[in-house]
């Protein structure tokens, strides 16, 4: 991955345990189970395959939005109106 933070000095104040799955592609732990990946979604989203999928989804959505905008469509969001459930 890329460097996210540059530090001039580092002091370790606490150690962490082993990650629940490998963050590298082709990690020696093999592919993590989906249940584990969903439980630790904040870690899973940092893996390269997930980053690529998110970027592709973003580009596809932007392409559709840009095309529809060029055709004078409006994107309108409205709240979901529903009856309150009795409690």
C-alpha cells in the first residue's frame, strides 16, 4: 500500500494482536471467510481488491450520472414515506 502518514518520530505505547486476516493479496493465511471479512469491514475495505472494486463502482456511477446530466435529467432524492410501526 501507499504511505498514509509520515512521522518524524515514533513511540510504541501499545502492541496489537494478529490481524483477523491478511491485508496483502495472496497472503499466506489464504482467503478469509466472508463472515470474518464482514465483521472487520473497516479492515477489508483497505485491501487492494476492495479498493479496486470501490473505484470501479464509483467510475461506473459517475459515468451514468454524467450521461444523464448531459441529457438534462435531474437526480432527485425523496424521503421514504411510510406508516410508523406500532411498538
